[in-house]
């Protein structure tokens, strides 16, 4: 059984593994339905999607018709100005055929100029706050990628009392001293404020580089079950974070199986050996 953890101050006991619905971006409805059956089979009760994830919101709609009350539903807006962001939030509700979203997140808020617009007067944050006041959403979070995102999230939390953050976290990335230091400072701040911490890119092998992209992820994922077991266990071995799953429906079952078997965190030596064996590389440099 996959353990649960209170999702920050929301009061929701979310499974520590959150279904990353980016995996539904470019699949058929039948494939999406089978994937959601698998998600339900593993007891996952938290879904994370985004307006920009292709057809994912549309693919969720039939399943949500029968299971909306079973899950904490999060989506994201990548718009930076008020009206486009507000319109996109409403469009997400329509696409998923729901009356309310549990969490709206400002998506990939990593660049300085976009940050200033989104969190300034007439920005996307004001749209999220209005949507919350109108009952369209319940909570507001922020997400992002890159080596500077932990520090940027700290700045975001200084500007607004976000309910959640989302950012990359895996063993190779945490060997970067600056990123690791920023990540730890962010975690300390989040725990003090009861802000939920979501992590992504758990099973990253390396950037694609010149290799053929034969998975639906924008990075090359680990695809050996034993290696996935270790990378997933390393993330889940940190008790204060959530793991958002891989964006490929064919690799997803391996991640869920690994989470079901999680018992303890691999040692640093075991992870070092894994890096050498599978030539794991940081996604961001």
C-alpha cells in the first residue's frame, strides 16, 4: 500500500505518490481510461495535470464523472497576465467537466521577467485569487524547473502565501551543492509554513541529447525495474515530500509497483553505484 501524508495545510491525506497526468497528453481515450483504472487500483487519490498538457484534461473528464469525489484534483495555468490566466482556469474546469479544482498552480514560474508579471498587479496570481474567492479553486500553488527554482520558490513564498510548491528532486540533481542547499532551505521554510512539497523527475536517467526519443517524457527516463525501485525509494525515503509520477503511461506501472514495494531509502553508496551502473546524469546543469 502506498502511504499517505497530509498535503500541507489543505487537510487532504494525499497518497505520497501523485499521478502526473502529463502522461495522458497524447494518448487515446481508451488508453487514458485503462491508465486511470490502474491509478485507482493502486489507491492513488491525487491527480496533477495542467492546461498545457495536450489533451490530458479532456482525457480525465470521463473518469472524473464517476470519481471526482475520490481524488484531490490539481491543474496549472502557464499564463502570466490576469485575464488569460482567469480564462484558462475556467477553461480547465470546462475541459474536465468539474465545478471546482482543489489546487491551481502557477506553472513553471522560473524566469525573472515572467515572475514579475505573474505576481504583480494584473498578473496571474490575481486571477488565481479571484478564482479562489469565487469557489472555482480551493488552494493555490507554484511550480517550476531548473537549477534556480528552489531559490525562486523561496521568493514566491515571500511574495504570497502559496499552499504548495513543485520542483525537481532526485539523487544526481542533489549532488549539485548549490541546488541542494537551496532545496533544503526551501523545505525548511515549507515545513514551517505547512506548505506541501511536490517533487518531479524522480526517475530521470539523463537529457535526451542526440539519442532517439522513444518515451513520452522530455528527458530520458530509467526503464529498468530495479533501478526504478531505487530511484523511487530514494525520493519516498524522505518523509516530507510527495513524488509526482512519470509522464509516460507505459513506464507508469513500474513506478507504481516500485512505490508499492517501498520499504526504506537506499544508502548513498547504493545510489552512487546506481549512478555508475546506469550512467545517470543531472537533467539541469
